[in-house]
């Protein structure tokens, strides 16, 4: 692998990892689902030039916008409100073992003892973190993030069934565009003070939205898919294991997250389990949503 591509993939992992801190900053400024809606609006505007009317296979895209756009991101950002970044960035990695289980069900893919071992280690790591005293028995935010991970895995089934009919930019663009009115309506029904929060957020809120639209989506996916076309999956996919590492570090640096031994051991266990599964590579893993956020 060329050095420039190696550096690019590490930078993408850094951008996606820091995105957990960016998301946390966003939901501290305004209601989480409203923030998700703004995020999708920005992504839709950026990717609008890649969209052609009518959308290909619009029924599948509409379903994806509900499952991935509304359900996954609403759960993820709602959980992030009361959950520290380190825990969230590790727990969301359960999307990989969930994806492996769904691959076994939908594609009759054999799991094998290695993947099963990886799943057990990954889940055990999150269970260890869940027992942390700092959660004070309030496991609802963690449950929301874990559920978001499961929904992400199911969304990847839908993406796989689309095949190559929709390119990466149109796929992300249509999901974002279709999710905007849905998340805006959901926010209007369940949240309040959205407009006041947007006004009060000012340039900081704008910066977080631009970060997610330009760096996470345009830069991140651009570099990622460029490397996916030139190198084997086994060369590229392991770089995703850096995402939770950078996520934890961003929590420590920007939000003073406190690392305890259960967090460290549980985090290492989860990432190790995910690494085993990733190396064995279930076919359901679709990197179009690999950032988690």
C-alpha cells in the first residue's frame, strides 16, 4: 500500500473517531433528533449534485432512510446525550458481531468457531463496561446505542440487497434527503426548543454540522472507497479498528472522560472481538455506514 493511501486511511479513521466527540458536542447544544435532521440536511445539500430523478429502486431507498436514517441515528444520538464518548464509541462496535449474526441468517454464511469466539469476546467486553459504577445503574443510554448498532447491522442487509444499482454518493445522498423530513417531523413531535437551540448554537453548531457533512461523509467515504477499489478488503477493513481507539481518545481529550480499568479491559476485549470478526470478514459488512455516526 502506498504511503499516501496509508496516511489517508489513518486520517479517515481519525475523522470518524473524533466524530463521536463532534456528535456529543452537537447534542449538548440542541435536541438529538433535531441535530440528526440538520446533519442529514447538510449531507443532502452536499451530495445533491450526485442525485438523479427519479431515484433508482426508491422503495428500498425509502426503507433504508427509515431504518438507517431515522431509527439508527436517532437512537445513537439520543443515547449519546447521557453516555460518555468512550463508552459509546466502544459499544457501537457491536454492530460488527450483529452483522455477522445477520449474515449467518440471511446469507446462510457459516460463522465458525473463530467468529463465534470473536462475538463472545466483543459482547463480554461491553458487559464489563456496563457494570461500571459511573453508569449508576442507568443503562438506558447504553441500551439505545447497542440497539442502534443492531439496527445498523440490519440496514447493511438492505444495502447488500441493493447491490451495485446505487452508487455510494447517490446512496448516502438519497438516504439523507429522504430522512430530513422524517427526522424533522419526529423531532417536532418529541422535542422542543429546536429553533432557539439553533440560534443559540451559532457558529459552533454550524462547525459540527459542516464537520459531519464534509469531513465524515465527503472526505471520509471518498478516501475509503478510493482505497477499496485499489486494494483488497483485508488490507482496508482493519483500519476501521482504529475508529473506536480515536473515539476513546477524543472523549479523553475533549470531554475529560475518565478511563478506568473495567473500561480499558472491556474496550480492548470488544475491539479484539471485532478484529477477529473483521478479519474473518462476514459478507454483510458494508463500509458505506462504517463510521457508526
